[in-house]
C-alpha cells in the first residue's frame, strides 16, 4: 500500500479526490458525508484501506484484541417478523425454543469452566415471558458465574421489556427504559450489546423491519444506558435494501450520539467542526464534535464510568440472505465488506474500537480487516444462533489458539481483553484483569 503519513499531496497512482481526505485524517479532523461518499465510490480502494489502517494503528499501535466469551440465545420466539431475519420462530413452529433457568445456569457453569470473561446474551421478543424471567436469568448467572461479565439485551429487547413490565410510555419512553435498566443492572447486567441498529433510515426501516423500533428509540435506549453508567456497543447491518449513502447517515447519527457521551466524560470538542445538516435524529444533540483519532488522545476507560457510559465499539455486520424473506438479494461481497470496515473506521472518529466479527466475516477475512481499520475480532463464541455464516448449525466455535494465531499472522500482538477492554492475564481458566 502507498503510505500517506508523510505527505498526502505526493501520492502516486492515487485518486486525487482522496488527497484532501488524507490531509484531514492526518490532522484528526471529522470527515464529511461527502468525504464518506468519496471513500465509498473511489476506485482506489487500496488508499482507502491504508488510510483506515493509519487510524487504527494510531489508536491501537501494534495490537489487536480478542476475548474468551460464550453466547447465550435464551429464546428464538419473537413477536416481530423482520424480513432480513432467519433466527425468529413463532410459538409452536418447528425449531422454536425458550431456555429455562436450569439450562441458563448450566451455560453459566460452562462459561466459568472454559475461563470465559463474558457472556453475550440476546434473544427474540418473546411475548409469553414475564419481566421477572429476565431479572431471574441475570441473577442465576451471577450466582453461578459471579466473575463473568453479562453483556445482555439489545435496545429492541429493552423496549420490549419496558412494554411487558407495563412501564413504557409513548410520551416518555426514556423513563420506562430507565426503570428496566436500573433493575437489570441490580440483577447483574454489565453492559449492552449493539444489535438491532440495522441502518438508521426511515426508508430502510419501512422496507426491511417496519415493526421494529426505529432510530430514535434505539438511540434513546443507549442514551439512558450511558446515563446510568453502562457502556454499550453498536452495529450496522448492511448489504440488504440499504444504500451506501444511508450507511453514511447511520454513521453520522452514531458519532453525534458518541459526541454526547464523550462530552459527559469530560472530553473537549471542536465547536467549529463539521456536523451534517438535516439529520433529525441528531438535531437535539448539542455536544461539540469530539474525535479520538488524533495523536496523543487518551481513549476512554472503565475508570470514567462514574461520569457515565459510552459506545465502546462499532461492529459492521454483512447481511446473509439465506433463509430470510430477502434471500433473493445477493448480500455484500468481500471487497464491499473490506471497504465498509475501512469507511467505518474513518468516519467513526470517536469510537475507540472497530470490530471484525469473525462469525459473520469468517476468520480469514477478519485477519485481513485488521489491515483495513479493525482492531478486534471478537471471541471464542461457542454458540451462535443468529446467523449461520460459517458452516451449518449453531455450534460456531473457535479456540483461543486460533484467534491468537490469526492475529499474529496478520502482524499484530494478540491481546486478550475483557468486555470493557481491560487486558486479561490468564493461567488456564483462571484469569484477572489489569488495572
């Protein structure tokens, strides 16, 4: 790849339209939506990848992260019928399930035995389960796996929980979500995963998942989570009915939401930096633009949680059409996946991490993505029933050795991290975090 670090204006064989973008990247300035479109549309993908690699190496020099985790899908019964989803079942339909507490406790014991630092817990919007099922689940896991971090429930699930608990108010949705999060946190909830974001755009919402919560509600859930001191993550499911400009809009909304979280943590912003016009979801955010991609900027840490939570990572997820109502679509290819990881790293300048989730990218592609902006490839997983991208069935597992070798082969030091991105020191299944 051509290096841009010394002087972007002297690039050889590069698209001239990328030169001013490269200069902004060097200075750690926020890119515009037009810049994002240039990154998506240029034929010079190699320079785009190189720019993204510069940013990830500036933020995480020489290292890439993985974790030892287990996924738990507690039920696939869902009140929704999103067109892109192969996971959901209706009650009584072949393959439907809902896990009882003994099954859940056993999964917690397995997590401890395997040395997992995290359980990632999500499921369908099961209309037949009471709110107490969810607090009981967290309490049961806390009892059998007290040291394991519980990252659980997407924003979509949390709005559903507020509704079944009868605390959801259309005129004040945040209060019901806050009530739910406070009780889940008391029961053992440690942080939020980022699922259910899809692509923040009303056209996409109506066409692909019109019965699901929209961008405003999703953002409100994460705003409240940050206010009560919970960190969260976010995703972007792309390559279905969405368009590239809609993905860029999604990124703008997320980075403005993160501006707000980082301002609460005490970061200073640039009041004169670029903010996109005409994006309704961002109009109520008054925080200045805050970037983390400059030399010398300290990334947020768990020690800041007393002031509030923040988005830890963005995970771009490619759409897999097989088995869904949108299986007539082809889904994104490898080059599009690489480009999207790179554009995500460059546009989301205030997100500490970009994850190449190996389950949905494949482990070899995740390796390559470490050279294209990603700094994390996720973990051992074990059980994953949402998407079958690698082989058949729900037992989708890799070993710690495979993850370390993949990262090392890509040219980086493999660093085991916990959910909050603290380094882990390990002796078999016994582990502790640094700091």
